[in-house]
C-alpha cells in the first residue's frame, strides 16, 4: 500500500510527489475521471474591454515569503489584506483575485511536458476508498457543496477555431472566471455558478452563440498558500497551476511541504 496518493496532480504537485519519493516514501500519482487534462498554449486575460496575453513574469521579489507559508500564520488576515493591496497595485480590477492570480502576473510561468496520461475510470471517492490508509494530496476535491465549479457546455459553433488551445481569465474587480476548450466543449471554471451573461459582456464574441450545459462538477480548492487539511487523510494544496501551465516555485516550497506533511503523519 502506498503512503501517499497524489490525485489529479499538476506539474507542481508532481514536484511534491517526487520530493517525497526521493526521501524513500512510497507514492503513486492517479488521475480521476472527474476533471479533464488540458495543456494550454497561451494564457489570455480579459478585463474592462482590454485583453492581453500573459508573458512569463520576472518572479515576485517576495515569492519565498508569499507562497512558502504552507503553515497558516497567526495573522493570516493581514496576509490576505496585503495580497489585495499587491493585486490592486498591478491593476484595480484584480482586487478580487487570489494568491494564484498574484503569481500568474508576477511569477515565472512554465509549460509541463505533454505526456500520455492514463486516466482512471474511477472517481475521487472511489480512489480514496481503494487506498484507505494512504494520505491523499490534491489541489481540487470534488464535493457537492464545493465553492468552485467546472462546467462543460455544448455550443453551436466551431469552438476549436474560436478558442484554439489557449486558456482565458476574466476579471472585473469582483468576479473572476476561467475558460478553455476541451475537445468540442467549452469549459468554464468559477467560484460560483458560471454567469454566461457576464462572460458574454466580457467577451462579446461569445454573445453570438448558443450554449447548452452538459454537466457541472463542484469542488473545493485551496487558494491560500497554507496547506489545508480537509480531513485526517486529505490535504488540499494551492499548486499555482492552470492545467499544464504552472508557476516555477521556489525551492523552499517543496522542502517546507515535505517537513509539514511528515510531521503531521507522526502525530
């Protein structure tokens, strides 16, 4: 039996997996049927009638401090306030963003190798039942009451021609949505139910077409730097990743994770 099971790992979660494996820990990476796997070519931002492509940042000066806080600090609310100030300094319409958004604009972005992936026919719950004694690490945990949702839409136009293999972010100061294509379906990611009318206002091209919801998967996601212990055996990590694109993390990030998880397992 494996000590650790990494479910639906992004490139950054694979880094954590390799770190534990290098210590002699038994680890397995598993992809579920709950979420799609996508390797975007470019990242685009839409806000206030503007749109632009995200280029690699130069790395945030305080990246080690901001993202290596895997243990929740006593004054966490001040860290969150500082985040809002930093995002607003980049652009006022980012005020409602997250630590992921901060690193999106300031971190060094990388593209993971597009390798063949064996996707399991099992769901998240079925995999955790298969490994009952293992510690589970993930960045997204499917749950009916989850704050976030991935929604799949069938459309009446050639979505491949319209969206290509790119990933899109939409900000208006309060709401944020993510959007990409998977095969012939439009996929939206949001903190609440996808507001199609809002997306159509942000990108008028979408207003020309019809959409039919295929399915929606609600999930929990950790948007703070500190490790979230969902249950005695499940950890949710902010992986600073958008499918196959990820932020190159400071070396201390993986080391801090290793120490914290190993300490928790001894308790």
